[in-house]
């Protein structure tokens, strides 16, 4: 997969976002970029593409160093259109029934999971690294689909009509729905990281060992120097704090979308995500 190239314009809105992130995490490279300056002493913007590439590369480096959810959200917002375009371009040359939105979600999930594999040694570091992840992810999807097709050919004795083919209207609806799901996924991920960051160091380490690293309760209890029963209580309270905080924040995001005199209607995941995302983008910072 060849890296699709896009130019990020340093608009006033993007300058403000970069400056806000610098104030949030203290990364000097983001402040320099917000002022239109090279992020490092030995770096020069020889082309507009160099400046565009450094924005994404420095955002990825900042996320690698801090794990800040707002940094990851801006990285996703700036880069997911060109990544999706690259996936579409590669899939036009193959006859597979694969949803590009599924591939894109898996790509950014891998970026989120493995930031320590990233090295910001040059301007286009993130563009090249990210497109390698996109290529490998798409190949994985294609191999899985190929195995499914081979199995189906062994089971079927005759050619059947492809019932999965979508009408143009259905395809348009699916694309809109996939975009909404992607944005909602980043929203929920951002909220989880925000409230996870409010936990005590012991709660954070306990949840990480049990839920991310997959350690047994006994091993995690030994590492933390506490009893297994106490560890289970720490994990339970940590989960409850995170999910209670997420619920409260989502409720606050949804409230401005309702008129004061309107009748409260049940919220579906689709309407909640749509209204929450709208309110999140309209406010520079939301308290939880």
C-alpha cells in the first residue's frame, strides 16, 4: 500500500488546538508548531508537506510520551480521512467483501495499543509507520476473507447469488453509520482514559495488570503487596469509578441538546453519540 499524501493546513483552529494541547501536557514541539515554527532545533520546513508531516509525527510522539486522550483524538481527526482513502484505493484492486471502516477502526486501535513501537526520527515517520499498519491490517482482513471464501466454495456445489451485495442507498447509509460509530468509539475511548487518569496509582496499576496485561488476581496481588480479596475490591472500585464518571460526563454532554420544556425521550446509542459528539466539539473543555 503506497502512502496516500495529504497536506494539513495550519489553520487558526488547528493552531488553537495545538496550543491548547501544549498548555495541557507541556510538549514544547506542539507550541512551536502552533506558531508555525519547526518543532526541533535541527529541523527546517523545506516544503509544506514537511510541515504537515511534522504535525502528525509530533502529535504521535506526544501521545507516545503522555498517553493523553485529547492528543490521540486530534491525531485520529487529522489522519483518518487519508488512511480511509488509502484503504479504499487498495481494495479497488481486490475482490473482497471487506468494510473499509472496520479496517480503519482496527488500524487506529493498533496505533492506540502500540505507541511504544513508534520512532519520530524524521518528518514522515508517522505517515510511513501508520500506512504500514494500515497495509498489514488490510492484509489480515483479506487473508481472513480468503479463508472464508475457500471454505464456502467447498460447501457450495453451485454458484449462488451474492445476497450481501448492497444497494447504493444501503451503502450510503452504511458509510454514514460507520463514520458515526468511529467517532463515537473515539469519544468513549477518550472518556475512559480521562476517568482512568483520575484513579489512584494503585487502582490504575491493578486495572492495568488484570484487564490489559492479563495477570491472574494472585499474581497481581503479589506484585502490589496486598491480599487477593483486597485486590478484587480495588479492581471493583476502580471499574465503578471509571464507568460512573463516564456515565456522568455523557449525561452532561447530552443535556444541552434538550430544550428546557421538552419531554424527555429515551436515548438510543445513535442519538446519544450524535448529540454527545456535537456538544463535545462545541466546547473546548468539559468537566466530568
